C-alpha cells in the first residue's frame, strides 16, 4: 500500500491536472494527424530547443542515454580511449563509455557536488580523448572556463551530460554549449519532462548534427538510402509536441524552483548539521535547481523521521555513486569527497507545484529533528 504522504517527492498527477486540457488537446491533435515519427512537431521542437540553449542545432533522441551514446560514438570514442567524468552521476553517464569499449576515469567532486576542476589535469593521460562534465542538480560545474582551457590544451573533446541542467548557465553561457555537444534528458521528473522517455543533443557543428541525425535513424540520410550503420534512437513525435508546449512554461517553472531553493536556504540556514546548495543568486552561476540536494549529519535517522512525518525524500540512485555498485566492477577508485557525500546525501522535494506551506513544513520537520523549534512543524502542511 502506498504511504499517504503529506508531501510527495514529485507529484506527477498534480502537474498533469494543472495543464490537463492543453495536454489532451495536443495528444488528440497528434493522434488525429497520425504524426508519430520524426514529423513537423519534432522539427519544431528541435528548432525551439536549439534557440533556447543558444545552440545552432538540436537532435531529438529516445532518451539521454541515447544522447550520450550517440555523441561519444559520433565523436569517435572507442576501445583504448579514456574518458574523464565523475562517479556522482547516474550509471548512464559511465555505461555508455563502457559500451563503446572506452575506459572511464573518475575525478572527485567539489563541495557543490560537481566535478572538482582542480583535480582534472592530473587525470589526463596520453589515452584521454574526452571529458564528460556532469552538470548535476541544475548547476554547471564551477570554473567551466578551466575545463574548456584544459580541453584545448590537450586537444580533448567535451561532451556535456546536461541531463539535469536545461536552462542553467555559467557566465551567461548555457548548459550543453561549452563543447562539441550537450546531452539533455526529458525524463518525466526533469525540468522539462515528457510522459515517458526522451532526450536531445545540441551542437554548433553542422556536420556533427547531420551525423547524429543519421545515427538515430538507422543510418538513413535525407533520402531513403541507408548510408551507414546506425541505431533506432528517435524521439517520438508525440513527445516532441508535448515538450514543445512545455517549453512555453519552462522559464516560469525555473523561476519557481529558484524561489523554492531560496526558501529552503532561508529556513534551513540556521541548522549547522546541514550543508546546503549554493544560493540561487550565485554570482557567475545561474542555477535551475533540478534537485535540492543537501548533506545531513545522522542522515539515516533524519530520513526515517521525515518519512514518519509524511515527507517523501530521495537518496540519489539508491544512495550509491556509480563506482560503489559492486556488480559494475569499478572498485579500487579513491574518491573521498564522493564517498563522504553518499554517507550524507538527501534530496528534498523540488518541483514547481510545491506550495510555500509545504516547503516550510519540510524545513520545519528537519529543524525539529535537529532540535530547532520551528512553528511550521506544529501547523502542518498547507
């Protein structure tokens, strides 16, 4: 039986109900036209996505794993190559490297939970061919300029895993636009999510974009001929139509996420047992808060207390970094900051439909656990 939470970690039915009429009209329109595969809706969404990210081209694919796999494959990554990334990420970031026969090389994270750029250069070897920065939680890696400089110095490719960072920027430059390609996820819980799986790749390289379009569609070119070996990694036209509508709502959703993050930071700032994300007004960073990820002392008991008080939370990827899954055979990796994070990490509810009273309730429960008296615990969620 599903627990009757006062606050869900993510409320899919609520988000659907808010825009139900628009969604159903889109679905009727696409189905009535029989427009299912790579139609006008997809081309329109790709054009609008490219414009939103500040890229010249966008290529819709089945999911972000497809985006990462096709990008690395199209860039020529294969057996004998090394690709530098982080272990604080979903397994997909690393599994595509392994599936291509390349070797993942891990760099530890900094206090903002993204790649510690200070450790990057020492991880580069003559076998290194690419860097995959993971822009987690809606935040671009601190000092992306340094990553770009090192890539140029050592003639390396940058393929960004920006699955969680659509709309984020660093010094005015958008996520996914710092290297050859940027990969995005439209999984339902993402900043821009569809009713299933979908993803996209953005790039400024016309030839690379054309190559990706062939690879996602069985190697077909602009005609019917199959010009190379490819895969079936196409985005569904229905998802494209839904996503294109949702893009008109995206900036408003981002604004609300940043507002929620500010409320969390304000309500929880007096609790010394917590490490909070950087503030929304973070100088060179414009964070979009895909997640609100904190570090908490006595994490397991806090999680238990939150659950008892009706607050649903999430431990990212079941509470393990990629290298900590024994079955993947990545043992022997020394990542002390990543290890520390996964002993303390908790993700709090973060979605635009959260009410202010729910946010205060969550913060109140946490403060109450650590012995800080907050009235929201007594009043309950609104």
